[in-house]
């Protein structure tokens, strides 16, 4: 386990990020399927409660919660979403105003479309980390739009910024943790000169767009070209 130190200001910035993306208000009812140890759940719960809305927790029967409580927002991981869509009864009719948010991994384009067809009027896919909060809102399975208050660079192995080439992602964010608690080694490894290195690879095409390629430990080098092993597995 890694323990991370965050102050009040950093927490508030993260709540504001969720509010800006998902627009909670006093009429909002957000359904959450995990507990507060999951940072993406904690942040959404606090943002909704701060706007005067209601939080619904149910990790046992999400289909029942969708039908009975009629939430306006739902946040989950792609694997859960796939299971829910496969179990929706034929009689289920999606709400005209229902925001689905996913986190924790890529959302395949076909699954995003299935969610729009059967469940949600709007789908928001986030790329972020526990250390930094939100980084991008994903436009599709691969490409994300960098949040306005986040600075992202893609660098080579000498830490030189590069464009339109695969490299190492690093970023600066006002929502970044201050340190890993009682772990100077991992702090110095992941946070260097004000930059956080999440361990991901990507391609930056311009100031606001980032294409995600995968994790450091998911890439293999074949003839000088790096490939994501999950693509090879598929």
C-alpha cells in the first residue's frame, strides 16, 4: 500500500474538477458502486454532496438501484459497465438526462456506444491517477482532452519534450499530492523537479490533446518500436 499526503486545497481542487465535468446540483442523485478508499468515488461523492445532491451506494445490485432510485449520475469502471449492460432487462428505458462516468481504464468505443444506446444520455471517460486527480477527459478510446489547469508533456528518455512521437508522460497539476507518506524513495522517483511521472506512455499532438499508449510495464520493444501488450493479446 502507498499512503499519499494531500492538503485541504488539493482536495477542494479535485472536488471542483468533478463538479466542472459532471455538473452536480441539488437535484442530482449519483449512484456509486465502490467505497471511499477509491479516490474517483470519494471525489464524486464530495462534489455531489457539496452541491446539495444525494449519494447512493450499492455494490450488490446496481440494476435494482438504477430502476428504483433513478439516479441522474452513475460512476463505475468499464468492467462493471459491461456487466450491467449485458444484464439490463429488455423493458429498461434509459432516462433523457443520465450522465455515466467511467474511470480506472480504457473504455472501448463499442462499449461507449452501447452505453449511449441503452443507458446514458452522456458518457464522460476520465484519465487520471490517485496522485494527480483528473488529467484528461477522453474523446475516444485512445485520445484525451487535457484539463485546462493541468500541464502535460511527453518526453524522451533524456526528459526532452517531444511532439507527435511516443514517449513518457509527465505532468503538473494543482491537484498533485505533496508526497508519499514515509516513502522518500517512491516520492523522488515519481515526483521530480515539480513533474509527476505516472508511469504511462503517450503521444502529445498539440497543447491540449494526448493519445494514451499504455503503462511502462505493458510495453515491449520490437525492432525499436514499442507496442502495448494488451493490443497484442487481443
